[in-house]
C-alpha cells in the first residue's frame, strides 16, 4: 500500500522520520522511533485488508491524515494526493481527525455504501467505542474566482461535512467520494496504543444491470497519551447573529415557531462550544435562569455585552455581576477605528465601561493615540490598516500593563499570511496554534460563522472577491437535517486551539532578526511552510 500511494505514517505533532532518499517515503530508522510498533501494525493491517480485495482493482480506498486538504479539478476527478496510514496521537479528551477517499475507477456505479467504525481496542484490553468516531462525507464547492492564496487555479474545494445519514450514498463510475473522520477520545480512556478499523460495504451496479457487493477495510491506529487535553483558556469568539440567521431561514422558506427558534439559537450556540468557540452573544434573555448556566459554564470564556444605549445593557451588567462573571465580558461595538473622531469615541466609551468593570475590546493595533484607552487590543493579523504586520514588542508591552492582546482575521491580508478562507491549505489554520502560543495571543474575534448565500453547499463566494469568509458552519436543513453542520475549517480550528493550549508557555518567541531576514529557512519549501508561524509578527513578508 505504501508503494502504491507514498507517505509513511505520521502523527500530527511528532511525525515519524521519513527518508528523503526513497521513492515511497518509507520509514527511516524505525527501531529508533517510539511510535513505530503502532505505525507498523497499522500499516500491515491496512496492507492485509487491501490485499484481501486485490482481485477487484477499480475500487480503491486511500487513507490520509486531517492536515491535508484535498482538491479536485472537476466533480469527478481529484487532484493527486499522497495517501498516509491513519496513525494518530491524542490526549484524553482531545479530538483527532483523519480522511479517506473512495475512488471508483471502473464502469460500475456505486449505488450505495455503508461505512461502520468498529471499536478501538488496546493491547491491554481497553476500548474506545465506535460511537466515538464520527464519519462525514465531504462536500466540494467550485471556486470560479480564487481568493488569491497559494493555489490560484480554479478548483473544487471541500468544506461542509455531511453526516452519513444525510449524505449521498452513491459514487459515479470514474468518480470519487471523500470522507472525514473525527475521533473523540473520552477523558476516561486508558492511555496506550489502540487499533480499530472502518468497515466499508459497497453495492455496485454494473453496466449490464447486474449487481455485486464488495467490502473494504480501513485500519486505524491511535496512541492515547497519559494526560488530559488542556481546558480551554483562549477566548475564541465568533459572531453568531441570531436575527441574520433567522432571516436566512425565512428567505429559504424555512419557518420556526418562537419556541422552535429559541431551541435553534441554543443549538447553534452549544454547537460552537463543542469546538472551543464562543458566540459573541448569549442565545437567551439576560434575565433568564438559563443565562446563569451559560455564564457559569467553564467553556464560556467570552461574552459580548449589549451597546451602552441598549435597553438590555443594564440587565446584562447586573447578571454578570450577580454571577461573578464580569471577567468574561467584553464590549465590542467600535470596529476598526481609523480617524480622530473614531479615537475620541473609543476614549469616551472606555471611560464609561471602566466605571462599570467591563473591558473594552477594539479591533486596532496598539497605538500611541489610544494608549491607556483600550483594555483588549484585537488587531488584524497583518495589521492591514496600519504598518502591515504585528509588533510583538508592542503587544508584550500592553500585556505588561495588564491589557489583553487578541487578534482577528478577515479577507485581508492573504498569501503569504494564513487565512481561514475556503481556498487555502489546511496548514493555514493549523499553524495558528504556534502563532497564538508564541505571542501569547489570548483570544480572537471573527466576523461571522454563518455568512451564507442562497445555497452555501454550492457557492461560497464572499466579501472582497474571496471565498468562505465569515463561514465556519452550514445549515443542516439543506440536506434534510436540523441545526448546524461542521466544516473542515471548523474542525481544523478546534485542532489548532487544542494544540495552542498544549504549546502555551513551552515555546519562545523567535528573534526579530530571524523573522526579518528569513534566517534558518534554507529552502523555498521550508520558507513557505514556516512563514505562518514565524513571520506574521515583526516580519516583512513581501519578499516571501
């Protein structure tokens, strides 16, 4: 299997060494690699399962890890990719992702398929139930006008993840289907090496009308570390505008009673919590008892208070004070101030808020014009409206004064900065883990998570000629479900946040000279792969 597809087994944090001198990426110095027994066993199991079906060559199942984003030249043809055995490493309570592709190179249509994860079993007899593994089918969207990142060709990109019970069950002749898997490791799981599989049953219709059934088996390997995933501390906040959300449903002719809409708002809010994200606004009335529960939930780290002139502001302040959660609150109603009049408004607002014990978040880079007037600095990741990059020194100086430093990303800047856009590589999001940890960025704000057009499963064109800005989830109602559906980018963002928590305090900021000069980046590929975590702050990226 390795000879056919390429890459050796890797984990998401500590990849196995790969020999650069072999064509097939075989494992180098395997006996020196602690993870080798698990990797080898998984590779052998994968090979055995594939060999058992070698007599039928037109159906191929290829595994790969979750840090690679597939692309397609047409709905029927994937771009070339390197397969990797699914060998993962996770903390207790962590989520890990993987993918696999079913390619149908024959003339028969796959008219139905069944995919069933088995339980993962360790050598010590412990197990993780198959119900902890969720499989989705990836939905591809055509990008006719690329956003301007590394890949500028017109491609089909995957993002929305459709649960198997809502996803298409067919694969056309000479076509493919891509799947995404997520393993949720229970906090009570025993540490150790686990093995399991994904059983795949395919029902094919031949050109002559006859039918046949084939089976495939995909091996999984998981090493569970003897530690818990760190609890959330990063104040990761995204806009969930309930009125805008309901307007979209109304335009789609999907109506809710008031009771149903109350439940729908909570469904979206709680869904984001599962991904370590906080919606700006609570989904319930500030005066309700349910507001107490949300505010005192350990996963809720950030909540936006209403505008000062809102009739709901005093109720919000009183509730926060009564529940002892004022420290979770932030005021964010002045966006990207640039003029003297904007700055004057920031100063006046901060004076009012500080008298009430509420922090003022402003989306601006630290500047002398607002010195001592901002409680949470949240500049654009490339300071697009200012000097063109973030200053690690200025951010650190603000933290020393007791201020928080967050960030935000949007349609700008793009390549070579990392984006959360549809048509950017997976590492664009994953590398934020290092950026957040290196520079002690305490949180972020993101403009919207539901910026859908008429049918986001077919078109994700967004503001300023980009694709996917302001979308991290999808409406399940489009495929017969209810509530939100995840996206690949949402999965990657949760992975980045988990990794950032783990890395926090363990890595030192890079020297400014290395950032500016590109030191220690000897090859073009390394320059590209390193720029996201190494050159966002204090770096001149123009030459890159």
